[in-house]
């Protein structure tokens, strides 16, 4: 009985775990491309597939080739690869080798490399706070104190 319960728990845990692209050691380029196409067809996002490929050690060249062959837009493929951790230069070169225009690839890589928040917004908030400081009492004898205090 304990074995049955343990087996059911194990199967339940496996079933609830997120499913990522299945890359295994020894896969050749054709197998990797087929796996990427399968995962995309099964509804995995381009970002998820790119991250799994990066984590498995798939080269940027193979990933880009597979994504483009699977009809993923060049800019989307570049963005996902850079976000996954691939070198921007390697991704742009691989995209260009797969007939993605250099300007499209470079613009997507640049955009994916930028941090999510804008420094202008943060700076504006800080300077706005500084403007408000000191708008109360002047502290040097002026201000709003009554003469008898």
C-alpha cells in the first residue's frame, strides 16, 4: 500500500511540473530542430523554448536556424534568444545567416538587452522629491512663526 501511495505521489508531482523543451545529450542538429518545432507546435512560447535550449547548451546558430525554419518572426526569435542568455553578437550573426535583415536583428537584440525599467522615470521621481524639500519653513528666521514665539 505504501508503494502505491508513493507511486501516485511521484506521478502527481511529475504531472504538475512545468514541461520544458526536452533536449538530451547527444542530439544532433536535425533532432534539436525537430524538438524545437515540436515544442512550438505544442504551444510553448518562443521565450520558453529559447531558454530551455540555452540551458541545454544548444548553440545560437542552431536555435536561430530552428526558430526561423519554424516560421518564427526574425525579430521575435532574436529577442527570445537574447533574453534567454545568448550573446547578442552570436544571435545577430546567426539571424543574418538565416536571412534576417541585419537592422532587424540588431534592433531586436538591442531592445532585448535593455533593462525593463527606464532610468529617466527613476531620475524624474527623485528630482521631483528634491523640489518639494524645503518648501515648508525656511528655518532661517523667516517663515510663518508668530512674533511672540
